C-alpha cells in the first residue's frame, strides 16, 4: 500500500514539473454547442360538447324578519384624564 502511494506521489510531482517547465502544453480549443433547428408543429385540436347555463332572476315571495331597535338609558363607565399642572 505504501509503495502505491509513493509511486502515485512521484507521478503527480513529475506531472507538475512537466507542466511548469513547458514540456507538456495543456492548451486546447473551446467546445461548441450543437446547433438545433426547430420548424413546423401544430397544436392539438379538441372538440368538446358542453351544456349551457342560464342566469337570471324571478320574483318570489319570501318571509323576511322585521327588526326594530329601541334606545334605553344604560350606565356606561367613563375615563377622565387630567393633565399635570
């Protein structure tokens, strides 16, 4: 195990030295995305038979409760604030 790690370390050091001295040139050209062309196409058609809804009004007699309000005298609490003098 120790021998494998030592050999791997030596290979890494040799690679670093080769790149640093210019013996190995790591320049490449940039890639390019593929060109994609889209043409034509058609949306799907849908035929649907649906019912109809009629909205309107009609006059009907409805019982409506009658509410009356009555005023009474009731004692309510009060708060008085006096400013300091």
